[in-house]
């Protein structure tokens, strides 16, 4: 694990230097490490958003009133793993300060990823089955912690737990050994048996607003102010997503290429426009290109309606956007609707080429040029 972290970080340094960002920016490295699945090293203060929830966890530890089971619910990338890890580290920290101290023996082994009393419960399959619950929890839960007061089980993708797995876990949740703490990380509560839900404290992790993400990206010096707004918009409430996109060269290239074509589209003949459906077959397995087109029209509509740069998300493309904002708002809105429809069709397994041709035709036929 330690080797993995070192190896990963050195490759990340290269990436950072290559893209002109400061390799000294430790916070950024920690964030990226997290989004890539390596256990990152955090304090509560460094976590953005969800202040009340964090305060609740902090106080529970200070007053020694923690529950034996928590269910952290939030969409992918919302920060479940980050918050659960920080909470686990704090629970085990022997310094008893306002934050995990980072220097006691427990904190240090936690940071190495090899804490003997933290068990990450995972599954190689799409579901967390009864076999995993037996082997990773039930067979070890009666063994006392090796060194510390608590023994913490972190169940990843807990919403994929089968009914049998939940039933197998239930007895332990009902009568856990006093040192055991279970942190269930899930994207939804729907998949859980009521009996499991009633044995856990459910904590909802909220996504951040676009403004908060944008502010974060600028404050950490990761992107320019112009770029921050659109990366925040594409991130859809998750700093993790925004950070992944910033590092994703494929996404950046896709965006540049798509936006160039979008700005040229009004001047193209219909046959020329339809050729784009063929050209964009390279994005057959990556529907993000439609989000890019969708955000393009969003900005063009806003530019047309409000005529103010302030409201445009993609400020780096403002010249192109204002140049494209020369059609009536309702016409532009119809084009935007065609993009949404195309995405829905593709998600429902519609034929890729045909769906795009229909979309491009609707965009052209609604045009005034
Ligand atoms: Zn500590």
C-alpha cells in the first residue's frame, strides 16, 4: 500500500509539472489521491461543505457518544469516503484534540494505509455478498482490536449489499462488541432492509454548490478563474468529479474540439453538419460530449437573453458564445432541447449515428442560417 502511494504520487507529480500546476500543492495531491481511490490524509478543517455533519461527528467523538453504526449516504464523488476516513482516523487518534492529530502512532499507521484496526470491506463483484460479509466481518469481529480502543469496519458500496448479506450482518449490528464501529458508505438508502436502517445512524452527505466548488478550485490554485466556473459546472456538486476532469486530458481535448465545431455549425450546410454524426462516433462510449454541447447552448441562450458576461459559465469561450448568440432565444432553446432528447435516446440504447443525425437535423432546421 505504501509503495502504491509513493508510486502513484510520483507519477502525479509528473502530471502536475506537465500541466503547469505547482507540484508543491500538497492539498491538491491529497484530493487527487482520494479521487483515485488511495486513502488520503485529511483533517475535518480541510473538508469543504457538510459543516454541520462534520461538527456532529466531531462532538460525538469528544463526548464519547458515538454510535456503533453509521450510514453515510451521498452520490458518487460527494465525499463519503473522505468523511468516513477522517472520522475513523479521529476515532482512533490517541491525542484527543479537535482534529486527528496526524502525529500519534495511530494517525501515522492510519496514514500509511495499514492500520491494524481499520478493515475496508469490499467486493470483487458488483454486489457485496454474504461471502464477503462472513469472511471480512463476521469471522473477525469477535477478535478484539490489536492496539486501540476501536475496531472500525468501513463498508464500501454498501448499497450493493444483497439481502442475504444484510441479514447476515444484522445480528452483529444488533449486538455488536463494544469496540466495533461500522461505517457503511452508500449512494442510496433504498437498497437497505428497514431492520438494517433502524440499527444505523443515517447521515446525508450533500453535494457542494457550483459556487463552492469554483471557489475551492481557485483557492487551491488549480485552475484560472475563467476555467473554474465550467469545471465546477461539469463537476455537478462533486469536487472529486471536477478534479478528475481537470486532470483528464481527453476531456479537455474533447471539449475544445466539440466547442470549435459548435461555433462553426451555424455556417455549415445540412450535409456538412450531418457528417459530424460520423466524426463523433469516437465518442460512442463517452456521452460527456453531449453535456459539453448542452452547456454550450445553455451559455448561448443566457448570452442572448441577458447580454451579460457575468452569467456565462464558460467564460474562456465568451467570444464564441456571444458570436453564436444571434438567433432568437426560443430557437436556441429548441436546439438545446434536441441535445437533451439525444442524450435520453442514447441512454435508452438508441442507435448512436441515427440519434446524432436526428439531433443535428433538428439543430439545423431550427436555425435561421
Ligand atoms: Zn492522532
